[in-house]
C-alpha cells in the first residue's frame, strides 16, 4: 500500500454520538408547539419590534380599567361610566387588531417556509398542531379579555368603603365576565385561525380578516337602514364584527349599546350567543379541513 493510499483511507473520529437521553414523546412535543406559539403571540424571544404591537394593544386594553379605577377612587364606583358589561365594547377594536396581527404569525410562516412536513414527521399529529396553535391564540386572547376586567374588579373592591360587601353584592359578575370573555376569545380565535389557514401570506390573512369584520358590519347596517323590516332584522347575524360583543350584553343581562345595530334589530341575545358558537365551530372545521388534508 502506498503512502497516498493510506492517507486517503484515514478515518477521523470527531466524537459524534447518538442521543441517548430520555425521549419525552408526543406530550412534550405538543407542549413545545403551544409554549413557542404563545411566546410568538407576544413577541417573546424575538426582536423588540415584534413586541410593540401585542404589548401595545395589551396596554391599551388596560387603559379603560385605569380610567374607571381613577373615577371610582374619586367619585365612587357608581359614578364610573365604564362597566363590566360594556368593557369589551371599548376594547373590541383592539381585540380585532390583535387577532389580525397574531393569528397570521402563528400559522402562515410554517406553510410559507415549508416546515409543516418537519412537524408532522415527528411525534405530533396534524390535529395536535392545530389544537396547540389554536390554544396558544386563545390563551393570548383570554389574557387581553379577562385580565383588564379582573383588575377592574379588584380595584373596585379595594377602593370600596366595604370591600367584603362589594364582593358579596357583585359576586355574580365574576362568572359573567368569564363566560363573556371566553365567548369573545373563542369566536375571534377561530375566525382568525380560519383566515390564516387559507393563505401563506400574513398580509393577506390580516387584511382578509379585517375586511370580513368591517365590510360585513357596514353591509349589515346599510341593509337594515334601507329596509327596516322584520326579515331584515336577521341581517344582524352576518355582522361578524358586532355579533360576539352584542352577545356579551345578553350574558350580562343588559341592553346593547344605544344606537348599535344590535339594539336596532333587537334579536334575542340567546340567538346571538348560539350564532357565535356556530360560527366558531364552522371556522374550526375550516382549519381542520385545511390541515388534515394538507399535502407537502
């Protein structure tokens, strides 16, 4: 054997070793997708620019609570114009903008960068992927819908002359806050995910979602003002941007805001609540259909 042949056949041991640690399986993989998606929803682990919109919207959602607490401290809770039943009316636009920003960020890059096949090649299923991504968006929305009202309730309790009495007299508000916040969060999360599932471009997903809400609301108002008949009252059901917030009025057993389409059409609150759930279920089916039938 010549020296050149011996040199060409030399083997170098670089120390590469197979992974011999514990394999945590499907549950750990699902948790990784959920936690990473939740971090992405608020821009955590990314540059400062990615945090501006989600944290800015969260801060803006807290402002009505701060204003209400300031008024309650000076004049008493009964003088505050911001009530638990109307809080999400003040933050409705912020919630829509949050969904339009976050939902496309959670779904579109994976399809645009063709990384879905890498997810599905491991322990998780396609259903796991959809549930974890949707759960992360829903959790983020619950933070924005429930935390401000929780702060408002605690602030009113501590600013009241008799905090214990305030809690007793308003204990029924807490489950209503929970139901209303969950309804709005589920509705918006599912609709936003459906919009993001239909395109790989974030700008199209965000624009389509906002167009659906604002155009449907404008068309519904125009049709009602044109006809104002008994049959025309049903147009309220396709005002996608107003239906969930009108349904929360029924949850709190109060009338919808004066002048709103919900107040003018005066449909039963239970019907609006059921329609919200139906729309959320239909949107979820769209997302499932999109991913369960996805081909790399």
